[in-house]
C-alpha cells in the first residue's frame, strides 16, 4: 500500500545503502598525518584501498593486491571487517529492494510479511556493520 510512512522508509533505506556502500569503498578509514608540518607524506587506509600523497603532491590509491584478491588484505582482522561490512551492505541493499516492493504491494498479510522480513534484514545488517 502506497503510504507516506512507506515512502519515507524507502527513502531512508536507500540513503543508508548509499552511505554504507560509500564507507565500504572509502580509502580514508585511517588517515596518518605527516609528523612534521614541512613533510607532505600523508597515508590513508580503507578496507580495500591504500592511498598515499608523496612529496610531488601526487595522490595515488592502490588496492590491496588488486580487487578480488581477498587473501592479500593485510591482516585477518581487516579481512573480517571487510566481510562484515560488505555483508551488511548487501543485506541493506536487499532490504531496501524489499522496502520498495512493500510500498507497491496491496495492504494485507503479504505486505506485513515483506515488511517484517525487510526489518529483520536491516537489523541483521546493523549488527554486521556495528561489529
């Protein structure tokens, strides 16, 4: 059933998927500033990326061993974080699609089941991402 609350839920779910996906792909989870003001070397790490700014002001980013090479992520805790964050983003994307479907379903038992499933998926995704 098309309602204002349902549309708001779809909007918030879609925004959350966009923010989660951006943060997963962002190379700036940890940023190390240069120790001296004169030094220009800044290094940043993300779950999948490593970026550095050299003295020539060239900002370059590299994946850890290339995309799709999961074993070359530096540590097991970093690998676990990548799995949990990507799993949470996938659950949020699926629940957002279910929210879109629920808006167009006629009200009744089917709509209630889809909304409940999407809510549980969003809760599980929040648990994955917050770990």
